[in-house]
């Protein structure tokens, strides 16, 4: 469904871990969308109709739950859904998701990527750096409630 103004309607599917655990706000995806570069260079006239995150890693039991996330974009007229660059770097289900979306919504193009490597850097190197950065960020030690429990109930939870 093209709007009367002829703009291509595009949705972006981003990695839930990137958004939830790494506080990604899709800045690079949006920058390249707005400037019509990288994966969006093929759309001279485009309209972003939404950015959604996946529902998190679904295990092997329910990869098709991605369709519940994508459906609103399709119902709002998405002609293309881009799997974000973070999904390409991090998601073990990306090919499964792509196949499920293509099968359920054959009228919608599923495109891999949003933003690409900056000047001179290979996409593989950017991917390696991103995966290492994501690992370090997701696995960084975080405060827990254990010190509070020990402070309130020292007899129940002795200091280690």
C-alpha cells in the first residue's frame, strides 16, 4: 500500500536486547533513514511508520511470536521492514524471523540492515566490535538488592 503521496512506507525491527539492556535509541538507524543513506539509499521518497523491538529471544519454542510484533507495521501499510543492524550482529534468530515474516506477509519486503560501517571499516569489523561492546555492556556487574537484604536482615543474610 503506497500512500497517495507515493512515499514508500518503512518499518524497522530492532533487537530487544539492544533497546532494553543497552538503552539504544535507534539514533544511527534514524540518522541513516533521515539522510537516505546505507540501507535506505534505495528509497528516494520514504516514510517511517514505526520502530518496534522484538520480544526478546523466544527460545526454540516460539520464534513465530515475532509476527505479533510485526503485524501492526503491516496493518499500518509497511511495504518494507528493515531488520536493524543490531539484529544482524546479535540475533541468533534473524534468518528464522526473516523467513517467518516473508511467509506470513509476502507483500512486505524484509530487508537486512539499517546503517552500515563508517568509512573504510569493514562491516565484519564493525560487527565484531559491536558484539564485543554488547557483551561487555550486557554482562557488566550490576547492583543487586542483596546488600539491602543483608542490611535489613543481617541474621538471615550474613555478609560474605
